[in-house]
């Protein structure tokens, strides 16, 4: 695989997918790289990183009544990064996770990748690793689903069953 082939998948990924893919990578790698990357840069929290529980509200399709399905873990962060040369970029994230520090690290990587600053190549590698993790989980789920599939064609029709009982 050439370098261009390796870079291509990340170029087609939407920014909205970056947090989900980065969250699939081990958190220590994401946090460590965010710290390494921003050394010498000023990182300001536009909104303090927070984690907690959110209520998942759904609407009944038949009666149009709202109800709460349950609580979900939620972490969010919004940062502004300023480099010594005066350039700035912002990144933000909301994760279905309870780690505010991970959300902040992903928001930092989001800002750097969006601005295509030096270090974006390594973020691309993390995105590819996250994509591989997500695809492995999806393949595992498909395999589990395939094992539960039932072939009803093997079952006889009612007429055939009546013939078996009469004989």
C-alpha cells in the first residue's frame, strides 16, 4: 500500500466522524499525543470539559408522547489553540463516554486536524486505527448475527406436515 493509499481514507472521512473514531483508539494514546502535539502552544478551554449523565428522550411513534429511555454517559469539551505564530483553531467534541479528559484530548486533535497543522499526519494514523477497530467490531457483530439467522425454507409447509401426521 502506498502512502497516498494510506492517506486517502482519512481525506474522505467527515469531521463529524473523527470523535467516534478517535474514541475507539486506546485513550492513553489519544491523551499522550494531544499533550505532545500542543507542547509550546496555548490551549484555552472555551467551555470547561464536563462529564456526566444525559437523559435520552424519545418520542413514541404511535401516540407522539415523549418518554425517557434512560441515562447515557456524556462528556464534552471545547478548546481554542493558539500557536506562537499567531494562528488559532478551535475544536469541540461530545462523546458517549464519562471521561472529560478524553473529550478534551479529542477536541485538541479535532482542532489540529481541522486546521491541517503539523502533526495532522499522526492524527490520520489514529483515525485509521480507530476505523480499523470500528470495522473489527462491526465484523464481529455481523458474524454473531449470521449465527442467529434461521432458514425457514427448511421447514415444511402445513400441507406436508398434515401428510406426515396421516401416514
